[in-house]
C-alpha cells in the first residue's frame, strides 16, 4: 500500500441543494453595478437619475431623512455595521425631495452623490445646483 493514498474517502453528498430561480429578480438586477449591467444586457435607455448614498449619520432630523429616502423612486439598504449604507435614487421630477434629503445628509463627507449611478466630477458643486433649478419657486 502506498503512503500517498488517503486514509478516508470523502462523502459525495452535496445536499441540500439551493433552490435558486433561473433568472435574476428585479431587486437583484437593480443592485448590479451599471457597467456590469451594460456588459451583460447591453445599453438600456434609462431616465436621468441622481442618487444619494449615505451611512447612518449623527445629524438632527436623520429619521426624517430616512423617511424621505424611503419615499424616493428606488431605495436600497446595503452592507452591515460600519459598511451599512442607504441609497436613494431620484428622478429629475423629484428635485424638491432630493434637495430636502441633501440638506440633511449632504453636509457629511461620507455622503456620495451619483449621477446615473456613477461618481462624476463636480456632482455636488455643479449637478445638484442645476437640478435645484427644477424646483418650482414658492410664491407668497
């Protein structure tokens, strides 16, 4: 008998099998990185969007910020612990709610502003003020 032979034989069982659907769900497709989505499914015409991604912040009115974020076009919570993030996507027609949320969480450097799901230069300094122009002026 050779010294290289194993003394025991592993079991050939792989139960229980995971019962996974054949196609990804809508929530899974929403969470896919935009560049990966384009590589897999091709370019899709989507509405212009601005997303705010932020962690739990120690700021006044944070619960109100979460309420506004949950009312956005798409809301997603990801990660856990120190990596827990809230992601709220707004269309240009939701400029007022986007501004309300940004006024609460935008003061933090941990808040990211994404234009069509991408970090772009001057998102805070240029893109957001341009969207603020879409907010109707309140007349007294």
